[in-house]
């Protein structure tokens, strides 16, 4: 009879149990209200340690291995972590100043209701990093590999990522200001209800990027591969997308003001009911783009290519569509303010006949005030 079967028989028979048969985890070390000043820890291994209301001033951890660390209401100033392996770390209500992480591996790192200032993470591997109600300032990530980033209800000021790799990042109701990404790559990044202000993305490889219902103010995404990027219901102001590849991008119901799209590739992009106001769309490629119901106000479309674009019920105000490179095959049924060469217009005989019929008949239950707009009816 093995140990497991024997233990089960004891439980069923209400026999006394031998606790030596069980693997009982060691009680975590708890240290409260202690001060660690001018200390250096090396080659230390610990299972689980909890620090509560402790101070770490001028402390270095080098070549240490920690299975689980927990810091609660701790203060850290000039702390260096060098060549360490941390399996799990939680920081709650901490105040962190001048934290350096170098040549280390850190997994399952959680920061909650904390403040970070002047932190530097270099040449390290981070797996599972989450921020909740965290204020971070002057944060540098250089040659860092990060997988699994989560930021909720937090703010980042002067975040700089250089030659780093980000995979699977999720941002929700978070602010990112005065920040930059230089080189490296980021893949599968989703931002929802976030605010980005004066953020610069340079020479980065990116894929599967989402900015839905976000505010982008003075954000530079120029010359980047943004294929299938999503900006649904977002508000973009003074942002730069010039020379970017935005094929199949989604900008449905987005509002774009004073944005630049010079020489951008927007083939097959989805911009239904989007608003472009004072935008520079010169030499942009909108081939087969979906722009039904879109509004363009005081935009520059000189040299733009709208071949086979869907502009049905689109509205243009003070937009010189005659200066575009091509409107060949564009669908303009019900569009206003667009007067291209009639030979270039894609005829819509079926829609025209349906619209004429509904203008006269309008079957069904009628409301007290029925307003029928050109380009359709309540059925088409």
C-alpha cells in the first residue's frame, strides 16, 4: 500500500494522521519595520520572504535567487538588482526611487498602488508584468525582452523603450505621456480607453496593434508597418502617419483632426463614418478603401488615389477632389461635395432606381416626420 492510499484510509477511518506524510510548505519569512542601509546581498536563496514597512537605501542584490518576494508599503531608494532570478514578486503601496535591474530574469511581477521614479531595466527578461494604479516617471527599458504586459488605471511619464521586444501587451484606462519607442519590436499590443500624448514610435517593427476608443495627441507613428491596426472610435489630434503602411487598418467612427497621412498606404482600410478634419491626405493610397458615410472637412487630397474606393453618402466640405490622382471606379452614390470626372464614377443604376422608388412610395409604418436623404432610405 502506497503512502497516498494509506493516508486516504486514515481519513476515512478517522485514524490519527501522521503529518510527516504531507509536504507542508515552509512558513514565509516576515520582516517588519526594518531598515537596510548600504547593504549588499550575494548568492542568497530564499523560498518566500515578506517585507512590510521596510526601508531599502543603497542596497545591492547580486546573483540572488528568490522564489517569491512580497513588499508592502516599503520604500526603496538606489536599489540595484544584478544577475538575479526572481520567480514571483509583488509590490503593494511601495515608493520606489532609482531602481536598476540588470542581466536578470523576473517572472510574475505585480505592482499595485505604487510610485516609481527613475527606474532602469536593462538586458533582462521579464515574463508577466502588471501595473494597477501605478504612477511611473522616468522609466528606461533598454534591450529588454518582455512578454505579457498589463497596465490598468495607471500613468507613465517619460517612458523610454530602446531596442526592446514587447509581446502581448494590454493597456486599459492608462495614460502614456512624453514617451518614445526606439527600435526593437512590439507585437499584439492593445490599448483601450487610453490617453497618449506626445508619444513617438521610431524605427520599430509592430504587428496586431489596437488603439480603440483612445485619445492620441501629437503621436508619431510615421513610417511604421501598421497593417490591420485598429483605431475604432478613437480621437486623433496632430498625429503623424505619413509613409506608414496602414493597409486593412480600421478607423470606423474615428475622429481625426490635423493628422498627416502623406504617402501613407491605406488600401482596403475601413473608415466608415469616420471624420477627417484639416488632415493632409496628399499622395495617400486609398485604393478600395471603405469610406462610406465619412466626412472630410478642409482636407488636402492632392495626388491621392481613391481608385474603386467606396465613398457612398460621404460628405466633403472644402475638399478639392479634382486634384486627386484617381477616382476611377469610385462608388459615389449619395455623396456630397465630390465632383470628379463623370466618366470615372462607378454607376449605380440599381441603387438609383431603388432610391427613386422609395422617394415616392416609402412603404411601411411612417413616422410623423419623415426625412429621406439622398443616397438611401430607411430600407436601403
